[in-house]
């Protein structure tokens, strides 16, 4: 049994490595993952192992585990995303493993294995996958495990779940909490539904005890971070930057009614605009509704629906969404894959059994080719995209000529300049979050003060190349700095002019 699991894990690893090799810009086949969020995670992560305290010395609003992942990655490669690629492969391997295990609850082994390259293709060609290395991507294995354990409980035909299952899923929720807590809606509904299911079975004591066991499991991944922040006298910074900042500042000011509408509208738009995953989600919903063998109780159908609904509520109720937000919905596509696989198994089961190795190789080859041509990232793969073409390396060549020079990424999210130069920020607000100065003015105030007092050697600014938008420069920039270089760049379908400024000699 252990050999079989190791073999499956090996297949998942090879599939993850092969598809991410071309699907994520963190891969060594790309000159750089220039996505700003990924570079922010990397910069903060590197700072953790160089005397910087999370949130207190380097500000961002994501969870601490996300930065720790990138701190580990920086030990593998400090100025490239090779280490991040390793983290992504490991994470995606576990996602595929539990995707396989969920499929295998309904389908034959050979067909469940063939589902791995198929779902890899579906995910990596989604606009929601973006450049790779999103918080949503790194949360996929935790959600996939919980869906698997939920379905396995349904098939066990036990009246109530075990304490072990409750505790482990509490752990999954805890890990997600320390990455991005807005995705916790799934586990809120998970525990709420199981609580009422136990009450229905008149297991009142077990229902209440299970809630404490779940919270205990959820608390375990948080404990190390409590000690970390207490040791560094940074608990207030953690609470204010990660918890309160997201609730208070990183939400839309639209009405609650419109936010509720967005919870329904956003996922439906995602389904309609991404037909591959959309059809799988809709087919899966129909499969759950009609299936009476595996979902023989109506309560089970309600639980699946509620976990999906509350996941959407947590992700979209703030009224703010970016395209990568939708990636966390992907694990629910497993039911659509199962529905499709059930038809194939019924019609071609014998052929699949007789030629399973050949079929897997063919399926993998076909979906690998489709991923290469369908991914939005492969247009910049080597040798089409080279380092000399990227603004980050052009600026780094100038910056690194000055020994021990300092750098400020002014007015926009981390553009990858800290990454390629190998430099760490010297200030807390080393970048500008996607938030208006009227809502949170402190970032721009500090960055303007640093330019005014000439506290950094180099400043990088960018302005949109739009004739209808007036070009604005930081106060005192022309007085205290000289423009060394400017480069026009297309980033996520928009054009910008990036400018490198060097401090004037006294």
C-alpha cells in the first residue's frame, strides 16, 4: 500500500514539475517572474532571514506563512525564482495527489491518474493562474485535502465524522489563515454544517466538542507565529497589518447590497468567461445533485453547496477582486472531472484498463502541448524572453555599479528590482500597495520624506503611458535626483514608463 502511494506521489510530482516548468514564470525557463505580488512576497521573505521583522520592518498585508515559504525559497536562489519554483512544484504535487485521491473514490486508478495532466492543463491556462506564485495557488492543496476528506466521509456512510478528521481539517484551516484569511469561508461552512449534522444525529456532546477540536487544530499552525511576534515585540504590527488592515482598508466602499450581488456575480462571470473550468464546475454541480449512490443524503449535497458558497463570500464580499482571486475555486472542479470520468469509464473501461500506460503518456503529451500553446505566460519563455529585454535587469546593471547602494520602489507594487539587484529595502514601506492615498496616506508620506531627505541612492518610479493621464513625479525628485534611464514597458496589457533616478552628488 505504501509503495502504491509513493508511486502515485511520484507521478503527481513529475506531472507538477512538467506542467509548471512551462506554466509558471517562476520556472527556470523564464528570465524572471516580474509579477509584482510574487516579488513582494520574495522581498519580504528574504528580509525574514536578514534581520527584518515581518510587518514591523517590512509592510505587507498577506499572511506570515506565505512570506516564510519565500524565505525558504531564497535559501535556494537569492536573485532568481528557482527556489519559488521548487515551492510551487511541491505545493502543486500535494494538490494533484489529493485531487487524484478524490477522483479515485469514484473512478478506477488508471482514469484517476489520467485526470492529473487534464486538470493541470485547465489550471495553468486560466487567466486566474496569472504569472504563477499567488497565495491562492499555494492554498490549493489545503482546500483539496479538505474536499477529499469531506467526500471520503460521505462515502464511509458513518453518521458523524471522526475527531481525527475534524482536527486535521482544523490544521488545514490554520495553514490557510496564516497565508490569506479571506479564503477561510470554506472551513467556516465545513465546521458549521458538520456541527448541525451531528446535532441532527443527536450527538450533542460530540457536536460541541468537535468545534473545540477544530479550533484547536486551527490554532496549531498559528502558535509558532505568536511566539515569533511576541519575541520580536511585533504583535501589534501583525494585528494591524494583516488582520485590521485588510478588514479596514482593503475593502470597497460600495453598499452591502452590491457586495452581496458581487458574491454571486463574480463567480458566475468567472464560469462564463472560462468555459473549460466553467463547464467542469457546472457539470460537477449537476453530478452532485443527481448522484444518489455517493451523495445518498440530501445533507451531503447541501454541505458541498454551502462550502462553495461561503468560500465565495469570504473571497468576494469585500467588493475588491483581482483575476487571481478566482483560482481558489478550482478544486471544486473535481466533481466535474469525476462526472466526465464516470462516462468514459462506463463506455471505454476495458480499453483504459488494457492500455493504461500508453494512454497516460498520450494524455500527458497532448495536454502538455495544449498548456504550452494555451498558457498566457509562454510568450516570454526562453529564448523569446531574455534578461537583456527586461527593465529590471537594465536598471540593475546601473544600480549595482554603486557598491552598497540603496533602493526605493516608489509609488507602485514591488516591480522585481529588489529581486534582481539582490538588495533589501531599508524602509518599512518599500512599495506602494493598491490602495488610495485618501484611504491610507502613510505609504506615500514616508516615501516622499525619504526622497526629500535623500535617504536612498536610487529611486524607481513609473507613470502610465496614457495621454489622458497627467504625468506626476514625486515631490523633490528633480531637486535631489538625476534621471539615469527610462524604459517603456507593457505590464498586464498596460503601458508604463519606468524611470531610474540616482541621487545627486553633494
